[in-house]
C-alpha cells in the first residue's frame, strides 16, 4: 500500500488534519476530522464495550482461570509530582538526544543509523535517519556528495559492514550527521526528559512544578485502594481507563504513529501472585484476538514475546502486539499494544518509594544518607481476601494500547484499491476503506434514486429512523454510482437506495460495500437489518 495515498485520502475525506495547519502546523500533533473522530471514537467504544461494559463477571471468558470483574476510572492529566518520582518516570523516563551544530537539528540517539565507508583515503561514518534499503540508499547518495563523486563512480565507495545504530559509535569526529555537510558536527548524547512540564497555581518556581501525565496507568495505581473500598470488587479484577497522555518526543514521525499528544486505552488487572502467569497468558491472547476480530489481517499482525534483555527491570514477562505498517521497511513491525506482567512493582513503589532491582529482589532506592531517594505515600495498598483472610500485594497484568495507533492500523488495513462497475457497467478502479462495520465512521448512507416522485421524502424518513440508532448519512446529489464511490472512500459498509419499486411495495435496495451484493428489504425493517449486519458482517 502507498502511504502517501492514504495520507492524501485522510485529509481529503476528513479523517486527519495537521494541527494548526493554517499557521504551518505543529510537529507531533494531529486533529481528527469529521470521519476521523467517528472512527477513533468507535475504536474506543469497541474496546470499552468488549473489555469493560460488556464483561460479565458471572461468566468467565474462554481461557480465563476464574471469573473476574472490570470497572473503569477517569483520572486527571496533572497529578501530584511525587507520583512520577515513585513510578520512576521522573528519573528514568527519558531518551538520549544528539544535536547537530551545523543543521541545528535534533535527533534521538537510537534512531540514527549509518555505515562506515572509505573513499579517497578517508574513512567516515555516514549517518541517516532511515533504515533498511532506504537507509542504505540515502547513505550512498550522501557519501557520493561528500566525496564529490558522481553516481557512476559508486564503485569507488568501499562500504564496511551493514547499517548500525549510532549508539555503537563512541567517537563522533568522523561522523557525517544526517543533515550535515561536514564531519564532527554531532554533539555527545545527553538525556532529554519526555514529560511535559507545567506549573500549578500562582507559583511559577519549582515549588509549583508539575507534569502532564506520560501514561494513564499511574492514576489507576494510586486509586487502587479507593476502588477496593468503594466497590465490591474482589481480586482478581481489572480497572480500565481511556485518556490523553503526553510525551515530548524528540522526533515525532510516521504520521500519527509517534505523536506528542496521544490517547491510551489501558487496563491494570490485579491478581494473586500465584495465579499471575496464567492471567498474563490470558490477557496476551485475548488482546491479540481483539484486533483479529476487528479486521487486522494475520500476516500483518503478530504477537511477539520480549527477549530477556528487552524486559524492564521489574517485568516478569512482556509481549507486544505488532502491526506491519506500510511506512516501515519490509519485514519490520511497529508496536500496537504491550501486555506486561509488572509483578507488584507499582503498588509497592507507591507504598514504599521508588524501587530498583538488586539481584533478584526489588528494594527501595536510597541515597547516600540511607534515606529513600523518593519517598512513597506510606499508605497501605495491600489487599486482604475476605474469604481466606490472606493479605498480599497483588500482581498486575497491564494491557496498554494506543487508540491513535490502533486507529492508524485500521486505516492502513482498510485502504483498498479494486475494480467495480460504474452505473453504465464499465469496470473502473475504486478506492474503498474496508473497515469492520463496528468501527466504520458511517454505518449506512441513504439515497433517493432521483430527486422527484416522492423518493426524497421516503428516503429522509428512513434516514431519520436510522439516525436514532446509528451514525448515518443522507445524499441526493449526483448520479447514484458517484454517491456509492463517495461512501466507499468513507468506509460506509451499507448503502440504502429508494427507487421506483419502493413507491410500489415499500422495499429498498441495500448494497454491501465489499461484495457489491444488493438485495431488497422492507422500509420498516431497515433499522433492524442494519443492526444485524453490523453485528454479523457478511451475513447479508
């Protein structure tokens, strides 16, 4: 799939716009248009319905070790600064960046790659921000330019080894920066905290400093006791939250894949330590199946367990659900969601203080004076089982998904070019967004075949009846074939046409977006027919 075509369609049809575009835009921020806001909202609502509201604790889902309950929260974006100190974000939530003194650009240290090359008795490291074949091609063009060679002289470049990360290079004196013309213009890497800083109240000094949350999870952990005390939930149970998070990414890129403002859909599932390995497997498999059920193809979607050297210091196991986004090199996947077995790290951190690993144990980090580096709340966040009277600190399984990345994956998966007959029967190429009906921005479109003979009046009545239950669209402008094409581009799964026969027997034509199959349905049955098709697509 051509990513440029999708980006163009997203703007033309109102899925996504660059934020503040009339002022030149703001890198890393995106606005959802009329179709995009419906698509993203449907993704969020499908997640909430399937993971929280639609969950029945009396009937454990297949594969669950035992019945469980799910509840929700909506926490503030700005929290007490101590939250981020105990969680580790204040000290550890950073990337390393390098600056170029020549181009004045800034790069994430681990996202710059390059190759060693020798020509004209000089050996240099040519850096690039691209990877794979694109990176190799970019490095060659920049090397030719640096050595003042033509394309036909490419054989004079003696490449030494494949593309490697800039993190493997310790001396930058012979490095040609990604946008530089001279050697040695990159600065040594330095830490860059990813949290957005702000100030609360009238105080403008450090005493009033706070941060926009970089994740929604911590709001769940600090409310663990409140949820237990205010509801009748018993371990095992899950707390879910959707909301905005903010990370001051050094190099936001790849459309909405890496943004500075984004929305998360997170679950913190609290369980007994002995049962946590089973729950980790359950949530890993359940979340993977959710994407499959909503239409992400198996060959472009994968579930990957982290190697031991990838795990966080507190993690007992982590798996990523990944998607082969078209902007990535062939064979590479980008993270959609992470499912992490976090042990008791989070609740203990907010009880005792920031935890670090010493050998096989997690202990409170202390300063030279022996006092905790970041002091915890001191509150008791353990759990007492009222049936067994056992008290323990629950282990946590965290499925953490990005609403924006999921929406982008559904956009990429949906974009299709195929051939379909026009109103004269001639085959023409059409662009169709093949969304699963549950997440499609518009569920159905209603057309009168012509703007006369009472057809618009009947069509508008059907439209108003449908609108009470679904997001639907009414269109009476242009030839019906062109109206079909417009709805295909919007991803509308079903079109309803009022024609001459409608006036005779009160039936309408329903058209399926993907199969192009058409059939007739009673006017009065339209709402129930669309509802049935949304729940059981392909059952027409």
